[in-house]
C-alpha cells in the first residue's frame, strides 16, 4: 500500500514539474484530443460500463443510482461538447490581468498559476471521471482521480482514452492518474498527504464530503449535498410556483441542485398542493408528493401519488422523483427552517412581493439564491460561466460553480524597474 501511494505521488510530482504553464497551446490540443479519443473508444467504454451496470443491478442498487452510473450515446455528445467548449474558453480564463502602475514607478500585474496536484474523490458518476480529467488539467493542474468501486470497469476504459489524449497533446502522462484500486485504505492514506496534494475535491454524498472535511488537512473545495428548499410566499403565482417546483426536481432527481422540500405559506399551502398535482398529472414518469400531515385532507383523490412527509424527512436528500411540501407561517419560519436543515447549496423563493424577496435574500445564506425560477438554474454553463467541475458550498476561494478560473491561483508580478522600498516615495 505504501509503495503504491508513493508511486502515485511521485508520478504526480514529476508531472507537475514537467507541465507547461497555463495558456500553453498543448492544453488546447489536449481538449481536442480527448474529444477524439473518447469518440474512438466509446464502444469499448460502453461495454465496460455495461459490466458495471449489470453488477450494480445484481447488487440491488435502486433505479436512480443505477441511472447515475449508466452511460449511453448521449453522454458521448455531452462529454465531447464539454471538451470542445473548454478548449474554446481557455484563453479568457488564463489571460494575465492588465498591468497597472503602482507607487515608486513599478508596474504590477497577476499571472495565472495552477493550484497544483488535485485529488478528486467521487462516487458512481463516470461522467465525473472525464470532467476531472479535463477541466483541472486544461489549466495546468495535475489530477489524481479515485471513483467508486461501482464504476471500476468504466474508469479503466476511460483511463486508456485519457492516456492517449495526453500523449497526442504532448503533455506528461502523470498529469492524470485514474486509480483502479478500490481499497478504501488507499483513500485514507492519500488524505493524510498534505505534503504532496495541494487541493482535495470530493464530489458525492454528504457523508463523503463530511469524511473528507474531517479526515484531512488538505484544503478542500467542497461540493456539499443538495438539501435545497423553495419558499412559496402567499403573494406568489401558484401555477408558476408549481411549474418551478417540478422543474427544480424531476429533470434530474439526484443532482445536487434539485429541490427536496417546498416551504409553503400556510395561507396558500393547500392551493399550491392542488396546483402541483394538476401540473404533474400528465407527466410520462411517475413521481411522488410527500405531504405534511396537515395537508393530507386536501388530496384524498390523489391516492398513489401522495405519501406522508415525516419529521425525519427534514434535512434529507430523497434521491428519487419526490418533492416534499411543508406549511410555514411565513418568511421568518421558512428562513429558520432553511438555516437549520439546508446544506448551503441552492435555495429559492417564489414571491410577487418585493419586500419578501429582499427579506429572503438578506436572511438566507447559500451558494446560490434563486428568485422566481428553477433551482436547477444554479449551474455554471446555464449561468454563462462556462464548464464547471462541481458546485462549491465552501466559503473561501470559490463558492458556487467551480469553473476554470476557480481551478487557478495567481502570482503577483512586480516589474520594479529598479525601485527600492526604502529609497523611494512612501506608499499611500
């Protein structure tokens, strides 16, 4: 085990030393080469993925979790498009800042630098393997990727395509290492290596994020779980609120930016419940409305589509096609609930009363606050920020979409032109 870890870290250190600076044309070539290699190998990747899916089904994983690890033709289009957009957007993210004149006649500017060696730990989404092999590397970082055992075969196939893309681009082979050892002792040992790993990027369940935060002194870009809420005020357009709630959940029920619980003003909670059932009546796939017991009497005719919302459901990610509804006395109670149970990811409000909107924005603290729209708008490409690696719920370095710029740090360059601190004009 020790030898394996030292080998991984030695390759990462060697790659970091040999990697070109951000903005080098080899990174643009790598983006294009990765798209080409994925296209060439996709049938092999799908065959490996079928093995993982069959094993997951045999192990009794639920349909939504099996869906997370399954790949198809549409994922190739998604990932090759991601690689192409990344290459196209690189220049604007790696450009040095404009020079400005400072005191003593010197000029000051910033130049981009990679964060260094990134360790990504994630679970059962093979698309994350490609995102992790692409976005950090495109701006000069070295990355070590460790996915869940559920996608081990898929990751081995993806590693072949990534390795060839690095070679075609002329980048060091060790810039991406996709670990196929699923022994958790390896992860535990890597988390202790703050001397060799510069940043830790966990993606997955709240338990994985918490484990990484508490088990390591490596700086973390934490993409916390999505226990997200939507406060529907009595001033809201209830048909709009229902459409927002359904869109916030059912498009991708297990994503981190989806809705779990609607907090509805007591004066409109029953009417909103009816609006939700009407809006979702003709959806092609089944879904479930989890109702606070105080609302059970208003939907007697909706048997089969309604279940009881338990007290233990507060603060829980359902990870299925369900939405909870709980009545609240007003904005203050909604804010108190979000402060207690929210994960700081995405919170939304539907209201026509501007004072309610402003009060919500002032009182609720999350990586994104959405006003009168779907929670799933919290997404880097949708927000015109470009490709994202994850959505960070941390408070330092980056909060919200982790785009290419967030995977860089900077060095100050002081073009001194012979200036001396003690021999010149005193700084203001």
